[in-house]
């Protein structure tokens, strides 16, 4: 789990900006990505949080489509170092 103190977060209705003080990078996150990021910061499963956020946003989508969207979201968060690998 990343150190919560290293991030500055500015939220708005459909997402947020996260500034990583360790790397100097700023990331724009949609609501599902932020759900996964926040869950990981709180020691919870990012995958579960992303899945739940996507299902709430698009209840009409099939499970397979939600799974693909969630996987892509998780991979982007992991690639930029906002979540731990395997969460």
C-alpha cells in the first residue's frame, strides 16, 4: 500500500487529480480509477473497488465487459505506481 502522505488529491464530481510528491507526477483519475486508488490507500482491494464503481456507473454492461474495463483501469494505476502490484 502506498504511503497516503505522499499524495495531494483534488476531487471533483467525476474524478480527481493526484499529485505524487515522491515522483513529481500528476495523474488525472476517473471515478472508477479513484475508487481503486482510494481503496488501496485504505488497505482494501483496488480490484473490488474498481469493479463496484464500474458496475454502479454502467449497470447495463455485461460482466465480461466490466471485467475488461476493470483490468485496464487496474493496470493503468499499477503502471503509474498509484497502487501496489497484485492488489
